[in-house]
C-alpha cells in the first residue's frame, strides 16, 4: 500500500512540475520610449531566439520564470522574467546615446532591414527632415536633403530629378516610386505629404534589384504613417500658408522695345511688309508698321507718327502682364490625423485639404483621406487594411506671359489696355483694318482682347485616386511567416477645355467657316453658334498581388533572414476624347458639323472640321519571382543575396526572351566588432561591398508590330488610315544595369562625427538605340531601335553629420557630397555624320563623352571688317557657314567643354538650437558643368519677331570685336550664320554655383494637459530659395534659369500640434 501511495505522489509531482516547466508561445511587442514599434529587435530566451516584425511584434516559446532578453544595435538591451502564460508583454527600449541621430531600419518595400545587417546603399529621409520644407508634393521636399539625388531640368527627363545620375540613354529616366510596399502609378502629387512618415532611397544593385526590371534608375520608397499598438488616442494637426512672389518677367532676355522698333523701321524701308499688306488673308501687322503705312500713304504727318512711335517705344508688354495677369501665389494646406491602438489593434485616420491660387490666378484643390487598420485576429494571424482617396482639381487662370504676336511676329511693346483702361485689341491673326469692317454684320467680332480673353476659356482637370489594400500575416512558426498582400489602385482623370462663344478662339473658328452657300449665296455657318467643348477621360486600374514567405531565425551566433515570393501585376488603361461644337451649358445641347465634306471658309478656301472621337485601351502585365536573403555571423560578417525574374507581355516572343533574370550579392564587415579592433576614437566602423544587376522597362515599346490609327478618315478616300508606330522586333528586351558599390560607415566617439562614404561604378547594357537595317526590308526607314547601346557611370556619395555643440545651445552640421560622371560607351552613329555644337538640354549620345554633353564649333572671333562670326575650317578662320556646319566629320574637330549636368553636387545644412528655438539653414551646391545660353538669331528676328537682349551688344563698327562676340546685324539674313553662332564657343558658360536652398525657424512648446497627458505645439517660419550665394560666371544672372524666369522666393508660416 505504501508503495502505491508513493508512486501516486511521484506521478502527481511530475505532472505538476511538467505543467509549470513546459514551454508556451509568448507574445509581445517591443517599443521605444515614444511608443514607436522597433522592427528587427532580437528576442532571446534559453535555447531560442527570434526577431520582431515591422509592428514590433514577436512570438517565441518560453517557460514561466525564464529570462527574456531584447537587444537592438541602436538601443540598450533589456532583460526581464517571463510571467504566467497568456500574458501579452510590452517591452520598451531606451536608445543608445551615441545613436540618437542614426537611422536604424531601412524599408525596401519588401522588408525592413536593420542598419547593422545592411550591405547595400540606402538613404533615408525622416519625418523631421521632410517637414523642413513646405509644398504640395512629397518629392519636392527631398531637394537638398537627400544623398545621391540630383534635381535638374532636362527636356528628356520630365520628372526633373535622378538618383546617381542616369542609367539609360533613350529609355525612361525617372526612378521607380513605391508607396507602402507597392509600385505607385500616376501622379505622386495626389499623396498628402503630411501622411508620409519617411522616404527611403534605394541606390545600388543590392538595394534595388529586388524591384527588378523597373529599378535601374533607383527606387524611392515612401512609407506612410501608421497607428501603433497600446497607444492612447492622439490627434495631430498641421496648417501652413505659403506665399510665392510674382515671377520676375524682366529677368527674361527680351529685346528692348526701342531696338525692336528700329528693326521694324529698317524692314519697312526694305519693303519687307509689302507682301502682308497686299495679302488676301490680311495678316496682322504691328502698330509701328501700321503707323509707317499711314505716314507713307499721307494719312498721318511724319511728326505725329514719330511721336506715336516714341510713345510705343517707352512701353514694355511685361509691365502690363506684371500688373494685370500676375499676383503672389497663395497656397494653404490643412491636415489633421487621429491614431491609437489597443493590445490587439491599431488604427490611423487622416484628412487633408489644399487650397492654392497660383501666380496667374490658376487654381489647385486637393482633398485627401487616409485610413489604415491592423488587427490581431488570432494569436498567429494579423490582418491589415488600408484605404486612401484623393481628389484633385485644377483650373486655368489668367493668361501666362507669352510674348504676344501681331500676325506671325512677336511684338514686345504691345499693350493689354487702352489709355482709358479698357481692354485693348491685338492684331493676333488679322489686321485691324480688316476686322473693323469685314462681314457687314454677318460675322462675330473678330478682334482679340488678351486682357479679357481668359475669362471666356476654361480649362480644368479632375483627378481621383483610390488605393485599397489588404495584408494578411500568418505566423506559421516563431521564425516563419507568410504575407499575402493585394492592392487595387484606380486613377480616374477627366479634362475639360471649354472655349466660350465670347472667346477669340471660338469666334475665330466660327467666322473662318462662315461664307456664302455655293448654291443660294446665303451666308451660312459651318460651325454652329455656341461654345466649343473638348473633353478627355482616362481610367487606369492596377491590380497588385504578392505572396511572400519570411524567415528570421538566430541560432547562437548565426542569424538568418530570408524572403521569397511572387508578384503579379496588371495595369489596364482606357481613355477617350470628344469635341462638341455649339455647346450650351445651360441646356446641355450641342450643334452638329459635317466632318466628312470640306467646308468653305470666308476667304474662299476649304477645310475640314474634325469631331471624331478617339479611344485608347492598353493592358500591361508583369509576373515576377523573387528572393532575398542575408546571413550574419557574430554580428560581424554579413552576406546577402537577391534574385528576381520578371516576365512581361511587352517584350520577347519566346519564353526565354520574356523572362529577365536580375540578381545581386553583397557583403558587410563590422570591423569594430572584431577583437583586434582597439580604436576607441572610432567605436563603430563597417565596410560594405555589393555587386549586381537591375533593369529598366519602357512600357511604350513592344516586340510586336503596333499601329496607330488617325482619328479622321483620309480626305481623298474617306477611309480610315494609320501608320506603323513600331515594327516587328522579336529580340527587343529590357535594358540592364550592372552596378558595383563600396561603402564605409563610421562613428566617432561621443557621436561627434558620423557618416558614410560610398563609391559606385555602373554600366548600362542592352540599352535602346538605333541599329541599321537593310533599306530593302520595306519598312520605309534604314534604322530600327534595338538593344545595342551602352553607357557607364561612376561617382561618390558621402554623408557626414557632426555635433558641434551640445547642451542648451546645440549645433549640428550635415554635409552631403555627391559626384557623378556618366558617359556613352557605344552608340550607332551613321558613317559620314556631321559633328557640331550641342545645347545640353537632352542627351547627345557621343561615344566617350558625357551623356549630357556640351560641345561647340571652334570660335575664331568676329571679322573686324564686317562683324561676321568666324570659325575654323581646315584649321583656318572661315565664314563659310555651310562648310562649318556640315563639313566637320571628326568629333575631335569640335570643342568639347564637358558635361551639362553637375559632376559634383550636394548640400551643407546647419541646425542651431537654443532652448525651444531651432534654426536650420541649408545650402546646395553644383560644380563642374556647363550650359549654353540662347542668343540673338537674326533669321528668327526677321521672320518671327523673336528678339533677344544680346541685340544691344551686337557688333556695329570696327573695334567692337574687342568688346563683344555678338555678330553684326545683316539683311538679308543667313540662317547658317545664325546657327553657327548659336552653337559656337562664346555662348557656353560655367554653371557652378552655391545657392541658399531654405531657412527654417521653429519654436517648440510642450504643454501638460493633466492626467499624464501632454501636448506639443510647433510654430515655424520658412523661406525657400532666398537666392544665390556664389556663381562661377558673373555674366549670367542665374545658372539654373539662364534663358527663363528666375526661380521665385517663397515664404511659409505654419503651426503643428499634437495632443
């Protein structure tokens, strides 16, 4: 009996012990002291370890009484005992003092990577930095604060910025934009910048290759704000107003009114305008020419004409535009958000409103709404949903400054108003003598009144953007999870151009197609009375799907992080456009026109009226397989790899051509973790090396034959007709970019100085370029576009931050230094091609030279006898302009100045803080580049009235060649002479400059609200683009706008609050 009792007690004791010592899944979240989740923190219990996800959540097996340790490279480690099962624990970490300004986690759009495991090249711009500049769009807030990113205006890159220079010649040049894990389609300005938490720039192959065939130009990853678990409800508010000064029209290099009138007098005496005087179409003539005609015909005395011309010479049309058409723009921005969370759910909701009136009274309205939720449905199942909606409306304002024309000639002394203040008419198309009397009451007023014409023409766009997504995370094992993501994006755009009956454009069309019926002789109108309405609509729908496995596990000193999955993407674009005549907005009625038969005009000629609608329907599909992994040993050595294979319906006709493999590999060595490392002055030192490939996809190209149809039938056959826009090209594939990146990250003791130094080298291959074909192929051309071009580039990215003072007064300096040189390697140049000057506004693919190359015809000075520009032909000074333009077949015979894009650029920012005040001053610099400035072209002056202020500096007598390079005025003109001078050496200038980018002053105040609650208020003032500090060429007012209107200054005032 005793034995049975003892055995029973022993079994009971073992069961009780088993219940208290068996492991159970422990769930928790790791946050910083501000309540923000900490991703990729390492969680360790006896014999096990895992890492937190993007929300700071983790699951790990543990026993009651175990010690759980949480570590992160930028935070102090924390250890605590495990309580009873079923308890959701929250662990808060304190940041290491030496890393207060260090970026800890980078987002690639597929995963978040802690800095200590990074091998690739990343730049992150946090929320605080983004808010140092104000504006409607998020991209413009990156200017001057983003390492490796250059903002410049180029004709072939509408985006206006690039990352690490160019990686293509004829392909798309804009970086890929990713918002919350998915590629963003359409206008990025639909996003409210107040909803953005951070922006990460992916720059090298290891960082970008995960995005495959769209990442060759770099990737911009935008992460929006999210709610946090276990967070009390918080309300945030931001309001600001930005005022931008009126454009300085007098910065335009426009010919003076008096010089222009002198040219008109000269041409009149040469009989230049006689053809217009006698033309049956009565082309418009300028006021001076009309006065000279009256003087010649005895209708006005010479004295009266001279007085009237003198008065006209005192006037400048820019003064009228400055007074009547422009004002300082006012942009108002309001944003409010609420966020909070419990232990199982978090949420964020925001709304924004922008109300802007532009410089020409044009309107911009934007309403945004953002909602996202994350819910922990089960212990191992989390669902996140998001919904973003924006509605943007733009409306035309008053007429922007364009030099008004009289007939086909620009006239700088025209007026918008009469002496009595009424709207003045301008002979835009027809002479005043014609429009005063024509029609005998059968025509509408045929005069053009530029002061009021904008009131009758209305152009507006409405853009609606909807993004809906869902993300399901299933924690299969503590170290293995599955993400299933889907996103739907819709952008609907509608444009309306309503030209009112009282507007000149409508009156002109109606009058033009008014005439006598060929049978009855009765005056009829082919265009019905009423407005002319042009509408266009487009709808873009994008479906994104992703399935991704995530593995994160630590085995002692070994850490593994691997993702693998598949992407599928489809973009379907449809569109249409219509035109209606005789539109009545009150009754919503339209008139009819005959688009098939020619209509007779008032002048007896014939023409067609087109009201044929047009339609568009495109579908692009991409399927991808991807994987990315990293292995870290002892927190010292990291190896990373990435592979992706994309397939598109646009490229390749065989399976092998459709699929495009891209990959990268990288390594990092945390030198400061080595036992032999004893350099206390630099406690953190890390070396990185990556190599790999990314791609560039041009969705406008296809491997199959594509055709485009004209909207109207052929006038002779009345049949639809079209043209082949792309020929059969089965070998066409996407462009490929190879990049090598070396990086060194460091931090000096006490965080006095920290930063990174990187060198990169890249080569673009399989680039789109012309390739010769047999002219007998029947294509009507001797070249087609193939993957035959190559380019290379290299440069440095250096980022340094120093803490100069600490305490009540602090001073922090941020230096960004970037260099880039991109050259053409291979490009087909037809044999016998002529070589000459370039403008630098678009790529000039010359093998061995910069992509944006500036080169000129050699300059031999002005001829001292007649002021003719001279070049060198056969090494001798020559004025044989045809020979100079078309006789150079050796590229070394022209002068190569260098790049039209800065070789060195960056910024220097200083932040000074005292108590609650912070002053940030940021300068940008650009060195080592050239630009070509426009100059006087006498052919354009004579034929079109296009003048230039250089006319006043022209050669007029012997000896002037010592002080000017502007040629003499000749008549008749010589277009070869003008073209040679425009592309010769004297018009090239150095663009190097230092500019004050912005100044920001803020005042922060924390207010206690009671019961542990607090509120933060920030009042800020901002000045943007205050002006140039230094420029290499003193002859140029502003290297950034040598021929256009100088960049305008902006001033902002705002208030942010959080409570």
